[in-house]
């Protein structure tokens, strides 16, 4: 396995992927073989981003919405039946306690672990 094919057959989610760093990340992953789901609020930007690579799919959501995480994960699982990487590149717009972001993950999805 080389640096250029390590993402072959993997699935990535990139929030805020319709522009800037998120889009650059999504393109780099797609060019290395990943299927990539990007999120964003602007349908025009999402459409233009998806046109840049066949392996980029989109879901229009506002990451500040409490239900957005579940929608994003479910979309990726519906499309590809797996998730290997999540790049959280979008902001919620205002600081909130961590508990406000908790969602129920689909059955069998491993819980997140703290890096601390």
C-alpha cells in the first residue's frame, strides 16, 4: 500500500466540503480512491464541488442543526454501507456544551473516543 492508494475503496465524510479547505480535502481523498460525501448549505456550491470528481457526493445540510449529524451519517451509510473517515471542517456558528451535539449513532457504529 502506498500513499497514493491508501484511500482506495474507503469512504470519507467532509463537512463544509463545498469550498476552501474542505473542498481541497475532498478532492485529495477522491483522487486517492475514496468515495467522499461532502456537506454544505449552498446547493450551487455543492453542485460545482461534485462536478469536480465522480467520487464526490453531496448532502445539503446545515451542520449547526442538531439533526444534521445523523442525516450525514445515514446518507453515507445508505450510499456506501461504511464510513472510514470523518473530517469535521464546518463550524456550528456558536459555542455550545458538548452534550448539545450528542446524537444516537446507528447500531454497530463504534463510539467516539477522547484523544485526551
